[in-house]
C-alpha cells in the first residue's frame, strides 16, 4: 500500500502541473510562487530542525568506538575509528560523510561457500548510496549554471568532467544515468528484499519516486522533449534576482520538473531526508572517546538521593567490627 | 538401487528443496535472509541448517545410514529449533518434508504407466528410514530441552557457588556437565 | 515451550506453513512467548529505592495494573527526553530505514523475529514519537509511519526493549551512528516511569543501593569470601597472600564486579588478581561498599545508574586513595569510561594514575583516574615485571571474546590479547567479522541474564557460539577467555548448550595460573583446584 500510495502522489503532482499550466495557464504560480514558497519552507524548516536538535542536550559523551583505544604508548591506537582528539573526530566525520565508512563496513570479508553475487550484495548498498548521493550533488552543482552569469569556471569544469566520455551534442552527462540506475537499485532493494520491504514506510518510497521523477523529467527535457533554454534561464535568473519573469513557450515538462523539485524542497524538512543535516549532530560519531582524559559536563545534571557510607556503616557497624573491618565510628 | 540412483541424480536439487522447506517455517522476512546470506558467521542459523540438511541427505540415501554420523547432523538443526518459536512437533517435523519432496519428484518424473517396478517398495523402505530419523529427532529434541532446564539450575548454582560452598551447602567439586 | 497450540494432525505435519499472513508490522500484535521474557519486578524492590508505581504485576497477565494516567506519563517522558538527549532526538528523526543494521543484531540472527531487527525495534518507539511529536505524523498518521500509543503498543515496547542487550553492534554499521542501545536505554526509562522493570534487574538494583553489591551481601560476608579465596590460593601456591578491606591511606582502590567474588568461574579471576597484587606488592585495598563495579541501575534509568555509582568516587575519597583500578567487567567499563566522571567528577581529590611498579603514567585516565586492570597488567608484562610460565596454561587452547561494552564503548582490544599471548602458548582468534568492534554479544547483557528467558539467551548467543564452534573444530579451542563478569555468568551456559567442552575464564585467571610467585610450591593444581596436566610437552 505504501508503494502505490507514494507513486500515486507523485503522479498526482504531475497531473496537477499539467492541468495548472497547460489548462489553467497558472505559469506564474508554478514558475515563481511555488519555487519561492518551497525554498522558504526548505530554509526555515531545515534551520528549525537543526536548531531543535542543537537545543537538545548532550549529557554524556557516548561515541561508538570502532577501533583500538588510546592507552599505553606502545599499543597502536586507531585514531580515526576511536578518536581522542578533535582532529580525529573531524577525520572520522569526513570519512563518514564523504565515503559512508560505516556503511562500507557492511561488507563481509570472508566466505566459505556460495556465489560471489551474494557476497557483494551488501557492498551494493554502499555503492548505490555513494553513486546516488554524488550524482545528486554533481547534478545540483551543474544546475548552478542556470543561476549564474557568467557561469563560474568550477561549474563548467564539473560539466566537462561529467560529460567526459561523450562526443557530439548535446553532451550526455554520466550522472544523469548513474542517478537513475542507483535509484532503481535502491527501489528494487526495498521491494525485493523481504526484510527491507517489511520495514519500509510510504515515506521511504515517496522520496525515491519523487527524485526518480525529477531525474526522468530532467532527462526528457534535455534529450527528447527539448525546452527553450534561453527562456528557462530567464526564469531562473529572474528568481535569483527577485525580478521574476515568465517567458512564453517553455514546455510544460519544465514546469513539471520544477514543481517536483519544489515538492522535494518543501518536503525535505518534514522527512527522513533531514538525515543530511542530522549526521553532523549524531553523538555516537561526532564525539571523541576521551572521557577518562577530559571531563564531559552534563548540562542538566541534578542532585540525586544517594545512600551515604555513614548510613551503610550505621546499618552494618557491629558486623563490620566483629569481622575486623575498620569503621569510622567505634 | 532404483531409488538410490534416482535420488543421487537429483541430489542437489532435492536437498535444496528440503532446505527451502525448512527455512520457510520462519517468518517470510527472515526466510529470505536465511536462504540468501551465505556468510556462515553473518547467518549462523541459515548456514547451519543448510549444512545439516545437505549432509543429512547424503546419509539417508545410503542403504544403511550410519546413526553415529546422523546424530550430530540432526542435533545441529534440532538444537537451534529447540530454542526457537517452535513446539516439539514443529521443531522436528522437517524430517518428514523429504518424503513429500521425493513423492512430488516421482509425480513429476513418472506417470502411473511408466512407474518403475520395485520403486514403490524401495520407497516404502526409505520412508521407514525417515520415520526412524524422526524418532531419533524426538530424543534429541527432548535432550535439548532437558539440557535447558539443567542449565538453568546449574547457572544459579554457579553464580553463588562460593557462597554456597562457604555456607557448607556444597561440598563436591564444581560439577561441569559433559 | 514456544507456540502452544493444538498439535497438528499427522497428515498436516509435513505441510505446515509457519509463514505468518502478510501483514505490516504495525498490524502484527505482540505475542508473549514463554522463554522470551522475564518476570516483572516486585513492588518491594521499587519501593526500596523510591521508584514510582510500585506494584506486583506479571507480564503474562492481561492487566498490567497501569496507573490511569499512564499514557500522559509516557508522552511527557518522551517530551522531556527529547530535550535531554540529543542522541534520542536525532535518532528519532534521521533513520532512512536502509536496513544496514537489520542483520547485525544477534537476536535477529539467532531467533529470526523480524521485530528484532534494530531498525524495527527502534520504529516501535519512533512510530509513537511521530504520532505525537511530528507534523507529518499528526496529519498523515499511518501513511507517515505514525501510530497511537495503546496498551498493546506499550506491551510491545516492553517485550522488545527487554530483548535488546544494548550491545551497540547496530550502531557500528549504521551510516548515521544510530544506536539502538541509546533508544533502548530511553525506552526502558519510560517503562520504568510506570514501574515496568524486570525482577532480575530491580533485585540487584535494590541490593546494590543498600549493600553495594547485586546479591545484597553484607560487609563481613564479602571479607569472608575473599579470605576463603585466599585459603584456596594457599593450597595451590603455598603462599598466603595479603589483602585489606576499607583501609585508609592505601594507594589504590580496587573495584571488581561482585560476580567475581561469589560465582564460578569469575571467582578464579579474583584469585588471579589477589595473587598478582600480592606478587608485585601493590598497596591497594578493597571497599566492602564499593565492592561492585557492575551497575544494573544502567538498565533501569540514568538516574538510578548515577545513584548506584556514587560509591565509587565517594569511597575513594573517604579512604584517601590516589587512584582507582577497575576489574574485568563489561558494563562497569562502559560506565567507568563514558559516565562515571560526568556523574560524580571531577575527581580532583585523586591523583593522575601512575603504576607504582613501572612508573608508567596512565595518560588516558588522567581525568577520571580509573585504570582498567588489563591496561595495568599489560604494562607490567611489557616492563618485564612479572615472571610468567605460560606452559601452565598449555592444557588450554584459548580464544578471546570481546565484550560489547569494552569494544564499542571503549575499544580495549590489544591489552587483553597482549596479556593472553604472554600467559598462554595456544591462542586462536575467532573469524574477523565476529571479534573486536564487530564482536557478537553473549546474548545475556543489559540485565537479561535471568533463568526464565533462557531460550532468548541461547538464541541471542548463537552467533557468538557459532564462531566459537568454528575455532573449536579448527584449532581445538577449549577455553573462551573474556573480560566481563556477565560473560562469565552467561557464557558457560551458552557453551554447555552449543559447544559442550569449551570452558569460560577471565583473563586474570590465566595470569594467575602462569604467574610464578616468589617462594611458591611446585604447582600441581590450577586455580580451579584441578590437577595441572604435564607441562611443556605440547608446544
């Protein structure tokens, strides 16, 4: 039910845009108002989430240690998986954020029998995740060309790299395909592996369908149902400069693409997609394992009722004396 | 000999079917994992059952299966099922699956007309063998359950062993079972 | 045991389909299966430490005698904890259900209950969080993965949050470091607001509060027990070792798990330690109050854990020691490494720990002033301060089980291995994916080592036992060493069930066997009082 529901929502959005733009001519609403609203929701929402998390206390320093601790000088410590310094923590976070190190741990190192396919299946999750996230990032950066005049050199360089294997025009971007393949694998995995399917919620399928739809409409626009690029840039530059314009003759496919992106932005803060920001705040990863060196203070620490030694001795004094255990009060 | 050849020919497919039937007694989310994850340390239950069933199949197609070899194989599977969510009958029922699987294989291979003479008798002898395994399985199951109760008692004793000893409630040396 | 129904008819036997009907997990109500859960706590234990909603109750009964406003208590408790614990708050929000953790939990691997996948165990609580604390959950309900908090949901939480040993293995593999242990800790705190603890946890808590140790033994019994060990040591070595209790002015306070004082095989660890301290002439003392490094309060609530650990620094201060040496215990070291100093520090009344024998400064413990005994002993061996005869352990083929807490909340891997390799000639590692930070739990941690849930424990321990079986078959391993008191209580049972013939010991038992003491008689017995097989021949 989750799958169908999520899929229908994405289809409904597309139909809405078609009706709105082609039917009712609400180009300004879809081309200008929605993007602004979505961006506003995104910025306010994500900031709100991060501030919320940040306002939660970190009472204890509880990193998950993934390697040898720092102890005696002749024992080689693992300074990244079990960091004791801020540098170590920064490295650990970099590995985590840039390379998905924990996910990579998932690979099994040995096999007694069985086909390689099975062996690699867990590495595939890591691979698909890496491919998806980096493709998404590159595509996002590439889109900066629509919001800048002149297009900065790094963006042009990125486009060059991304289309490295291509001759002819229009340039085919590698990431356009890798993102779709990665998304399809992630979707396949959710459907085909019973235990993953069991844990999946509509809110797991929805972002997959949504981003898939964004990617596909983008591809269609670029290679098949070409839109008026000059017009598109007019819109985007208009948005950036707060002097919105709506040129004519931009195909409805552009509005579909744009509205799906707006949906993604607006949906982002309310969904699991906030993991992007949350990972930086995860106390099992961003803290050093140095509690025995440096004291960590609990901001909401409060006095608790304890049983004192005096009470203990009062209860057992006679027995202690009888068995020769020293006491405070004779 | 007819039956043995028949089984030997189809050994891997039959024992694979047997394994699948056993694994399907688990929730479906789990079953797929038990079937597919081949790392013996990442999937101890699945790989133990797989090995047990494979070797068990090799044993029961022998004319005179070696009980000494069969017991540890049965044990490896039943020991797991004895502490999982199975009743006694459910825990040992997997033995009988093989009859069913072979019978279906007959149906697929032969029609009534070309059913080889003698195969029926051989199969009924085979079925008796399987029944004997089932009886052995009950013994093993009971031993596992008894072990569980024994361990419960032993553990409580271990935890306070020195206290009991000191209070002269235990005099013998620590009893380590087996 | 297990599913009690009417027995299947003979013709059904070979055709039974145990696969449950296809339903989402939210629609699959919890079934309490015997052997999977423990007795509910008795009122007297809760009353002894002033915890709320004390009453006698049974998980098997329909009526849990919940207070009428139970739902408000839980929701208020969640709200409060979202503010108090960033772990909880972030972990409620950022899971993407990628499933990387699904097959990392020993309870899922050994038992196959899908709700034991860490992600789903967390979703049990997350679904409630979404319903009451997120916009999407409030508006879209089930479509957003949210559900009402009902009595059935509460029971489900109780059932599964006491089927988690807080081992953190899932946290290691999670791309965001989501730690089910944190979620379980908070979940159990919520349950404790309603008086829903285990008898097996609450008994030791009440006992520890009064006497300092889990069993509730009074000071003279502690002393008598240790002296009893000293008698045994004299029989074995011919040497009468000295020790003191509550002695002011000692240099070091030694805090061991009390399981090592009364139970086997933990007892032999304490004997080894007594021998070691005597041999190097360590100026140390026991405290009859701080006679327990273990802390079942940690399995109850943070507040209770803090209360029960008051004794550690306060006794160190009262006795005027310079620093604290901690024994071989798992969750003791989770707490001593990650919580003690925050709860009761700063320990400015103590001195930065220095080994009086080697002069080594324990820089890594300069703040909290607590040193792990394997750090201490490894340093002694490294400096050649011990005379060791590893051939006395030649009858043992040893493997080492890393305990969850010392692995994933500390990272003490090399120290115990270094010691073992110096006191034993035969040491073999289990497969790489089952040791060190990837170690499998014994299946009985976090207060689950009771008798009534033994099926659960045997399942949960199976991945560990399976790896032991491998080295048993491959190398003839017959001894499973560890540095955790719960391991020493639980693993013998686990081994007896899965791998009969494999014993369990602490690292310092092996040290005690190998330690050549000045003036000792020729050893014919090991620390267990069993004859030592002929030495030196097998290497």
